[in-house]
C-alpha cells in the first residue's frame, strides 16, 4: 500500500521501513523531551523531576522483564490470547513502587513496545491500535493509585489488569466483533469481547496472585521495594 503500511484482508500492518521509522520517531521524541528538561533544570528541584536515576533504572529493568516474559506463554486460550509468565506483574510493580504518575508513563512506554512487537500486524484504525496497545497497557500503571495502601501490590495489580481488560473489551466491541472465531459459542456472541479478553487476563491474574501470596515471594517483593524507593 505504501512505504510504511501494508494492507491485507482488512488489516493494516507496518512494513520494516514503517517499524524503523516509528522507532526513530520515538527516540527523537524521547531525546527532545530530555533536552527540554535539561534546559529547565536550573529551576527544577529534585522533588519535581519525573524520574530519579534509581527510579529510571528500576523502571527500565521492570519494563524489560515484562517485555521478555510476555514472550513466555504458558497457556494458550481456545479463543485466542495467552497466559504469560506474570508479565503484567512487572509493569504494575512500577506503580506500586513510585505511584500513578511514573506508573502510567512506564505503562505507556510498555504499550508502545508491545505495539512495535506485534501490534503492527493488527491495525484496523489508529483508535483501535491505541485502545488495544497504547491505552490498554498504559492502564497497568493505574496500580500506582494503591502504592500507599495495605496490600497495595495485589490491590493495584487486580485493578490495573481489570482496567487493561476493559480497554481491550471496548476495542473488541468497536472493531473485532466481525472477527469472532468459529469455535466461539454463537449463543454467547454478545459477550465475545468480554470472554475473549478476560479469559486470559483473569487466568494470569489468578496465577500471579497465588504466587504473590507465597511467603518467600512476599518477602522478596518487600525487599525489592525497599531497594527501589530508598
């Protein structure tokens, strides 16, 4: 179709050139943001900086772990979607450490990575791409609203994955109803986006929460948070 996009069977997909161009644009935007922040550093106090060096390092490691484990699919659901090796947990942990502002920024960044990884093959419209990737994964940062609460990680994690599923579901009703698989029960067609998205999201959520409740894991998470915020 063009240098940057292909079209086939109603889908738009990024070409190799399009993917490279998108990465370059993102890098330029990040560089410009850093440049502008450096120019303002004379009037910026430590408390108003978006990220400290430690926050940046811990957030980057969490995003990298989330991205890597998103490739490790332990259960493939019959209607599509997969349960990964707790990949959502690593992104929600950023909000648990640093609150909603940094959590949402990192969730947004993770969404861009997910879009570059696989979203370029499933573009029906710009809004659909945003709903399925950018906004939905950014929602994982909403865990930050619970970062000062008791059992904040579990509460924040459950809220964040629910919101991720909600945005996927909205996108499903808007764009994916015509792509319902043949093996999905026709009597349940009205709830196809809900069943499709929450089947794998909640399955992974249950597995993750069970793991988080294990005493050794709870102790490890607590120690990591101390290192991340001190």
